[in-house]
C-alpha cells in the first residue's frame, strides 16, 4: 500500500516538534510555558489543529525560532492545495451515485484532457492527481454525472486553440456516454444573472447529499442540509434554461470546429 502523502499541516507540525526537541522540552513542558493543554500541542504537531497567531508567537519566543514557524505555516498554507478537503471530496466522489456539477468558466475537472488540465494547474503532481480522480467515471459502477456549463466555457482560450479544440472534442465524446450528461446554458438565458462560482452536489446511497464549492483560493466541502439544498435548487434553476443534451453536443462540436490557431 502506498504511503499517504503528508499534508502541509503535518509537515509544519513535524518542524514544530523538531524545534521543541531541539530545546529538550516535552509536549507537556511547552504546553505549560504557553498556557495551553498538552493535548492541543500534540494536535499542532500532528497537523490536526493550527495555533492562533498569538499562541504561536509565544511558542517561537520560547523555542527561539525567530518567526520561522510562523512564516513556514503561512507559506505552506498558501501552497497547500487543500488536501484536507480534497481527500474528503475524493471519498465523496468515489461513493456518489449522482454528481451535479456547474461551471461558468472552465470544463469540469472530471472531464478535462491532460493538456487542458496542465494549462490550469501549476504542477505535474496536480495534473496527475486530477487525472487519477477521473477513474471514478470508468471503474465499477460510475456515478451519473450531469455537467451544466455556461456557454462561455466553450470559448475560453485555455491553453490555446489546439488544446481547446481537443478538449471540446473530448467533452463531446464523453457526453455521449450513458452515465454522462452535458448541458450548456446559452448567454441570453435569464439564469446567467445568477451565475457565481462553480459547485458540485453529490448524492450518496444511505447518506445525506454533500456539496463542494470552489473559489479562487481553495475549495470547501459543504455538508449543511440547508446549504446543500440551496445549491441543488440553484442547479435546477440553471438547468431549466439550458439547451438539451443533443443540442449541447451539436454546439460543442461546432465550437471545436471553429477553434483555429492564429
């Protein structure tokens, strides 16, 4: 079995533990010095919790790390691609019977080609992780994926004309699977006035629906019943103004043919 990837918080917690060991302090001794519980310090060191800025400043003063731990925590948090929510969401995708996804800017990750994904993501590691997630559509009993896209998604020059053309051809091909439905919302539809960020609603056997909401910095798994229900209603509102599945495939194929390299 492959070793689980260490998260950014776990990596940071290890540095805290090394700094504490370097001062020959036990977790209990450090906890007393910063007026915290030993169990809380243990959670910091295992990446289960992060300290408040004031508490971390007191730790740094005692450990003599001169702001290193604070800077490292900020940098790792900024680079971390939210592995906590990502791991949680991958588990949801693997159990889902239905995935309702809405995108207003780019093709949904589960339907992206490798080159299209590379144009969006910052590293091959992230591209590989995204492509690995796509296996959920091919193995076992795949979920029913209903992808609702703003028409602008078909025009965004992600990666250039050639990359976009291949992506649109792939999207049209995937849309013809029995377990995948793609529908486009035209730009003159009243629903466009309500477009905001992308989201996904997952239905699970024997468990409440779960949602994922994306933003410019990171994603968030949403489990609150009222919030998930509101996203589902929004999806159905957008879908009411969408083209039919067949009309959508025709539009995607036409958009692919119109992609030309300058």
